[in-house]
C-alpha cells in the first residue's frame, strides 16, 4: 500500500529548532503519529524556512507539490507575529495561497492551517516581547479561523503548546506537538471522509 503523502510548509514550529534533522523534528514526529492513527505508512515532505511569509508559501507551492501530495499542513505566520504585521494583511496573503491551491490542485487535496502560537510559548524571549506576540497571534488566529470556515477544503487547527522547543527542543516536545496536529489531519486522509468528499467550494 502506498504511504500517505503530506507536505509541511511554512515557518515557526516546522523549522525544527533543537533537532539535528527533520526526521527528529515536527515533520518526522507528524509522520509517525499519522501512521500510528491510520495504520498506514506516512511520508512528510518539508518546505520551510525561518523567514517564510504567507507570500513565500504561495511561491513555494508549485504545481508539482500540489499534484504529488495528499494533504498540506501549513504553519505560516511566524515572521508576521514577530513583526506585528496587520492580521488582515496577513489574511489576504493566505487567501491568495488558498485561491492558488483551489485553482491548481486536485479536488481531493485538503489544506490544514495550524494556528500561530505566541512565540513565547515555543521559544524563550523577553517578557514584553512575549506579551506582544501573544496579542499578535490571537489576532492572526482569529483571521485564520474565519478564513478557513469559509472554505470547505481548508481546516484551522488550534495550536496551543505547553512545552518550549527553542534551540534546545527535544523529540518529546515535537511528539507532543504532532499529537495536537495529527488527529484532524488523518480525517482528510481517509478515503471516504466527508472532509474530502465533493467538489471544492468557496464562501
């Protein structure tokens, strides 16, 4: 049986701070957890950088990726949170990404957008910056959730981790993060799931 193929794209938690390879970071832990739930093999390809913005995600998702994977798991918003960008401007970037996917991907492809955690919840930083990132992430996530609810092919995944990764992240940390993300993702991988049934639609 062919393995399920996922694409992890974005910045922030997908970068793999503290891990020597993506196999030991979120990508590898997500593949393991998805495989445990489905009972099938799972492969997670990675398109991530520390500075990847919403516009960068759009550029990275070429037609080759859109036609070769079953599910996309996106973790955008890291740079925007740190720089306190306008949530609505950020939403327009992600909306452009989803419009592109809608136009060029198979109808069965589902996109999961992982909520942006406050940066202080995943890396150590000064208290004032932590408070500002918390406010910024809440605003961004509110826009993400509204956008996802308007599209049948997109799901928002709330993400509120309890353990830091930072530069000293451990496999245990990434395992816990994968346990938050994997369950909703596996629903879209089931052949008869209502998440993937029917044509794509907007609004």
